[in-house]
């Protein structure tokens, strides 16, 4: 019997995507890169989750350039940055949240 070559486990990608800050997303090994999450429930695209996630650096820019934003499946986002899970749920409820750097809690932002 011929042995099958080793294959990595297949990742189950989600059909829903989020728009994320490219710089914060690629700093996967530094928790806390994402500090702002916004959710827009009124999206017409069936694949758009309505989430936008940004890091501190992006929030300080007067305007965020398009090339700084990328589209990522939600499963990959949560797999790479597990701490955003609670933030996504909080943003879905309140619309916008920021991450408190001291407590790591996601706080509703109404402005």
C-alpha cells in the first residue's frame, strides 16, 4: 500500500468577510493590534459581514488609504486574532466598540 503524503488540515473558510486594517491584521502575534470595530448591519452584499476593524495607527490617520484595508474571511480573522471575538459580538449589538488597553474589554462607542 502506498502511503499518502502528509497534508495540513483544511481550514474551513467562512463565506462572510470583514474589512480590516492590513497592518494590524499582519501583526498576528501581537495581541491588541485591533482597537476599533464597527458593524453596519445594512449591507447589500451577502458575503459582507458589515464589520470593519482598525488598529491605533489607522485611527490616527486623517484619512485611511484604500490600500491599507484588506478583505479577510471572519474565520481566518478570529483564528489569527482570537481576542476580537468578543469585540465582534459587542459591535454587532452596539454598532461601534473600542478596546480598553488597560482592561482589554470592548467598550461601546456612541460618537
